[in-house]
């Protein structure tokens, strides 16, 4: 929703926003990308040619991706901890 508000504020068409999102996804998740550093370098290069408004939208898109990824990681860690502790109520409190 926030992305839509910002998109409207800068009067960027939806199609342009989709292109920006696709660009970011392709740069970050390209299977031939060898490392995180390479992905970040490619992302920086791509953003250099974009207007400030589009860079802002790209940043918001990346932020959303990170939140989704972090939420998934937290759920996985919680499920793992829960399965390791079983039914012991304070098991995790005693773990180092």
C-alpha cells in the first residue's frame, strides 16, 4: 500500500513500477550472480542511471523483499526451536 502511495505521489505509472520491480528482482536473484557483493554492485550500477523517484521506489521494493525474507527466516527458526524443545515449556530459556 505504501508503495502505491509513493508511486502516486511521484506520478509514476504502474507499468513503470512493475519494470523497476522486475529489474531489481532480476539483478538480485539472477542465477549467474556469484555473490552478494556482485549482486549489490550490479544493483548500484543499475540505480545510477535511474531518476531519484525511481531509485526511491527500487529501495522500497528491496525493503519489502527483505522484510518477507526475514519473516520467513524467523518462522523457520521458531519452528526449529519448537521441534527441538518439544513440549518442555522453558526449554529455550535454558539454551545457550
